[in-house]
């Protein structure tokens, strides 16, 4: 099942997500649907709040970026209740980011390039790993959604003012994209 992507301005994108319990109904089906929704939208990551579900669940498939960012090769993850630790061993790097919930917009965002991640899989088996480079950026971007944040929260106040009308249009559903969306204001 392909879900609509909730657009910037929808309240679910600003809520801190709830942890998933082991008895969550049809978790594996939801994960399959999230991957299908993400692929249909040409995304590399999707957090549950982006489909209107305020739970701590992320799917990522960075393989399509592997040619430009080798650290994304074989980066296919399902993250249940992830916990993120940013490792500040190097200076943050500024790169362009976009988001399925903010179609047609991209901004320069400063992030650290090294994270440690702990998570559960759909069988609630614990995992832990470190990620660097663009893989780290994808994880941080999606993790922000679980915390009620979007990448534009990380741009300068001046830049936010400059994109304010674009953000307002997105929240009203005035977007041009090839996937189903759900706006907060009609």
C-alpha cells in the first residue's frame, strides 16, 4: 500500500514520536508499505510521521546514491525505536538536503558526518553501528522527523525568512510532485 506523504505544516510532523511496543499490530506490513511508499516517491529515507504515524520507525535505502557516496552502498535499514548519538570528531559539513515532505525545496544544512546508532529490527532484535558521511546525514535527517523536526529547522533565520513563502505554499498543498501528498491546509 502506498501512503500519501504528509507535507510540511501538518501537525504530525511536529510531534515527538512514540516508541513502538513489541505487540505493535502488523509492523512488518507497515515496514513493507513504507518501503513501497518511499520507492514510489523516489526517496532514500522515510520516517513514520511522514505518513501520518507518530511512531519511532524509519526505513532507509541509500543504494541509489552509492556511486556518488560509496558509504551508502548496501545501506538498507529498518529502524525501530532508534537512538542516535552524534560523534563530534570532525567539523560539521554543509550539504544540500531535500525532503519528501517539502517537495521542490532544498537547502544547505550543516551536520556532523559521524553517528552511532542503536535500534531494533522488526523482530525486536537490538543492533548498533556507526555510520559516516552521507549515510550519517540520511540517518540524522530521518531521525529528526521522529523528534518533530524537519531539515529547514537547521537553516539560518535569514534563510528561513527567504523561503517562508515556499514553506507556506507547501503547507497549503501548492506543490508539484509525482506522488500522493496530504497537506495540513486545503
